[in-house]
C-alpha cells in the first residue's frame, strides 16, 4: 500500500474548501478485515482476481449512496454477500459488516463509521461521526424489536448531547440538518461536519462501460451518460454542440487511442423505414455514433474493438463532468466547491498498453484541476508508475 504522493498531498492542501474522501476503511467487509486505504485525487486499486478490488469500490459506492439518503435495501440488495466469509453469528444469529471513510475539507478530517446488520434483518445498528477527536454523532441499536436506533449528537449547550430516535434503514448523518437546530457552537460544529461528509460522498459516478451496448443506435433522451455507457451516441449528439473545447479534447484523446485516422467524433440521426416513426424517408428518433476518418469515410462505433470503445467511453467521462453524467450532485452547493468522483471498476480492462497509459495520463491531468477524482481498479499498476499524482493501493489476494 502506498501513501499519498507529494504531488497529491499538495493538491489536497491547496484546496481545503472542496470536501473529498481521503481514506476508505473496510473494518469487516467481504474479503477485507481491518483495512484502511488512502485515496488521492487519482487512486488505483491493484491486484489479481480475488484480491478485493471490486469490493472496495462497491463499499465506496455504498457509502456514497447512503450519504445521498438512499435506503439500506436499495444500497445492499444482497447484504449477506458483504459479510466476511468466516464471520460467525452471535447468540441472536446476527451477522453484519462495517465500513467507513474520512472526508477532508474546511472542517478538517471528518470520520464516518457505519455498522450494518445483514442477518437476520438488514438494518444499521451503529453509526459514528467524529472530528478532532470529538464524537459528533453516535447511534446504537437499543431495542431490536423497534425499527429505530437511539441517536446522540453533540450539543455543548445546557445539555452536552441531544438524544432522539433515528430510522434504522438509512444513514443518520444526512438527516442531521433536519434534526439539529444549529443554535449552539456544538450544534453548528455537528452540522458543518455532516455537510462536509455528505458533500464529499454525494457526487459519485460509478462507471463500467459495456462495449456490446455501445455498438447500437439509441433513442434520444435526456442526454446524460448512464453507468454502462450504452447511450454514448445520445450523449455525443448533445455534447458535440454544447462545448466545442471539450469536444476537441475528446477527439484528440480518441485520435491517440483508436486505430486509423480520426478527424472527428459525431452522432447522426438514423433514417426511418416502414413501420418506424417518421415513415419512409423520415428519421426514426435514434442516433448512431461514428468516427469521421476524413475523405468522406465514417466508421460506426459498432465496428470498433472492445478496448477502443471502453477507452472512448472513459475518456468521455473524464472530460465531460457531472452536467453530462447520470449523477445526483449536491444542488445546494456551488459547483466550484464540488468534486465529482468517478469509480471505474476494470479501469484497464481490454485496453492495450498505449490506451491505458494515455487514459491514465488524461485522468491525471483532469484530476489535477480538483473538480474530478478517480478511483479505479486494475490488475497491475506498474505501467502507471511514471505518471505523477497517482496513488496506488496494492492488494494481496
């Protein structure tokens, strides 16, 4: 495991006003026990199959969704799979898992730790939010017969803490603004720490491009890129005219990673046919992405290899941002203070040496600006050793 590089540390210190997750803790989750992983602006989990790369990203995404207010059963549809394999049930047949993270920002490092019971019922049985050695929020399951946990948060007024029940099917931290008045210094400290944690977690885009779904024409819709990037042609239809500079950067990236000449990347409406909307000679409401090779030759993306398609999709993700990606951003926070975190499982899957090195260099350039962070999973990160600003987390099987 490698600590933050000097360059990554300098970037974090230069932007204390932009909350971001700097550590992921898997105390007991799937294959991980008592594990803590440092995260920089660009982090790569590296290791062979079975080493726990995907589960680490899954835990991060789970924390992000919980921080956004999602219910527990939505986040963990198969909670038993998250329980460590050799975890023994207690006398009440209870088993579960523990995950957490640290978010740095204006309030300094803020820690969040969550204990989830997976069996016999899925519920949050403990949560702790701490900063500066002070416990700001703590919850515990006191009565298993009730669907609530007992919460206590820091007040520092006439009473040192305030106690009240919170639901056991969602995280308490994002609920604090609805419960804490903010009248005392202690309450304001609780609200500031909770806000920093929620802002750091909420803007996450989990991305795993599926080449087979990217080869087909797709209907026009909202123009926001989905997790599997199957609607890439629709997004290109929108973004090509919205921002010429970013589109030019995308074309440059595609030119470096795809075989043959590339003059432009575009999307075209498809002609209609009998039985289609628009009838004979009309347009059927779908668009197809193509590479303009020059001299009038255009290659449909369906003809590209899997590696070229994944490279193209990940480049688009890195260059577009939250306004184009299907992600729930913190609308009440100014865009200048938000950071989008991209989770890319199989970041190097199907890529050749040229493509993966070009992609990680593009990621490093974009992450250096502070508006985007990337956490990826790769089989081997030795090829990224010469790229500045990369935090490598080596996992053993």
